[in-house]
C-alpha cells in the first residue's frame, strides 16, 4: 500500500478513536436543567445587572466576530494565494534561502501577520473591558501581557516548526505519520507542562495563610479523595477583576489555586463551592481526558492536512509544489484556521457537558446548593456574563453552561436532595 493509502487508513482509525473516546468519556446522558427553572432564575436576577451584562456583551460582539472574520480572510489570503509563500521566501532570502530560516522565520512571520491584523480588535476588546471595569491593568500592562504571550507562542512555535520540517526532511514520504505522533506528544506535553511553566510568567502565587478557609478547602479535597499539597493565591487582581479558581498539577504537585479577587469578593461558602467544582474536574480526570481527545484530534489533523494538502488545485492556489515545504506553511495555517472554526462548536459542546458534571460534583460534595447559587449570581455579576446568552452564540462558543442553567441545576439538586 502507498503512503497515501496508509494515511487514509490511519485517518479513519484516528477518527473512530476520537469519536469513541468522546462517546465514552464525555458525560452525554445528563439532561439539562428544566427551561422553566432557568427562566424563573433569570427573572429573579437583578434587572440592572442583567441589562449591564447584556450591554457589555453587545459591546464586545461586533469586534469579536469581525476579528474572527478578518482572521479567517487573512489566513485564506496567506494560504490560498501565493502571498504566504512569497512572504516566507522573503524572510529566508537574507539567510541564503536556507530551509531553517524559511521554516522558523517564515513560519513565525506568517503567524505574526495574522496576529497583527487582528491586534486592533484585541485592543478594542481591552478598551471595552476597561470601560466596564473588568480590566484593571491599563494599556501598558495589557501590552506587556501581549508581548509575553507572543514570546511564549514564538518559543513553542519555533520548536514545533523546526521539529516538523526536520521530520519532513528526514522522512519525505512518511512525515505525516511521525508528524501525527509528534503533534499528539506535543499536545500531551503542553497540557501537563504548560500550566507549570507559563502560570508564573503571568501571575505570582503565595500560599494561603492558615485559617478556617484553608483548613476547610484542604479537608474538602481530602474528603473528595483528591489529595492536594497546598492552597495558593494568585495575584490576578493586577490585571483583571474576574474571579476564578482551578486545580493544577498532578499527584504530589497538585494544588488548589484561588484568585485573590475571589477571596475578596466572595463568601467562604462560595469559595468552597468554586473549589468543589474544580475538585470535580480533578476527580473526573477532565484534564487527562481532554488531553487524550486533543492528542487524538491533533494526530488526525496532521494526517488530514497531509491528505487535503496534496490536492493539486490547493497547491496551485498557494503557489507551492508540496504542502510539506516550509514555503507552504501559509496553506497549512489556512487549513488549520478553517478546521478550528468548524470544530469550535463541537469543543464547546463537550466542554459544557464536562462543566455541568463538575457542577453536579460540587453540589454533591458540598451539599450546599444555596452557596452554589449565590456564587453563580456573584460570578455572573462580576464577570458581566449574560446569564441567558443568545442561543446561536451559546451553541457556537459557550464553554460553560449559562448562569441560569447552573442556578436551575442547583435548584433541581435542592429539590431532590434529602434535607
Ligand atoms: Zn470548570
């Protein structure tokens, strides 16, 4: 069988594996909270809070969707016309057209162009966040964070580009197989290593001082059989008013991280509700499960890129001979961008199911639906979440159940739970 035949077989196998993993590991059965409960919850929220959240979301919407559209157009312009390959040649020229210069310099230049074009929309977003009091870091803080995230992406991107095009040179007929394995490994590595390496670039962490809340959280984790080493406080208030908490690390390094904003704004019972939700993620192994499906998806994506990328009309449009050339990186980026837009709603759906399970876990663990509900109200108030967002937006991109869904779930639990 030819490499192409093997690639089709591999893609079919990976596709089946992704579907089976998603069917088995994602909690699909849980019925959503009754819509009547959701509407009752919506009516009870303060009208001015709902109005302000909707104004805020409406202010973000035009920039957000335009950025998505412009990003797509630029990716298509760089990938489906010779523009991308010319840019990469241009970057490689001072280095004697060396393939490493084309691969790393050219690849990063293409990504940078795509980023710079959407930069005005990112700035607009920051202006809206500032106007509504959600961003607290000012323009210089925003710019520093932006440069930091560019730097992190550039380092990871350079390693990935060099690795990928080295494999292509070493195995010109079978690169897709090694590339698929490499992409899966990279996803796994980033998922476990990135939080540990990147968190300290953006935040400083300090141990939560001993006290009733710390004791309560450590006990909660022990009761849940999710041993944690420590409870840390992140100084997120330097940049945002948003409140959050998460559990990161594995085994002996596992820790609970709580934003300082959360401690300032919420009651201890509400903080406990948030942490119980995060412990649910740890307990149900949501990060490893997400990593597994992500790794399988990344591997499938590489094989699909190989197969789609050898279609002659696409190569002609991009002005390249093969999708495996460094000069064809724009074409790869265009295909990845389109795939990303198509799979966003699928990922959002899976994420919402997993988040709903973590909510159910938090309710069962704390048996405190009142604190859970008041936390949801508070979260929505601080983060200016639309408690019941437009259906199409929710279906396309919402990573969490809506506020009214989460409140309705708490009420359904309270009705069923023994007093
Ligand atoms: Zn969650």
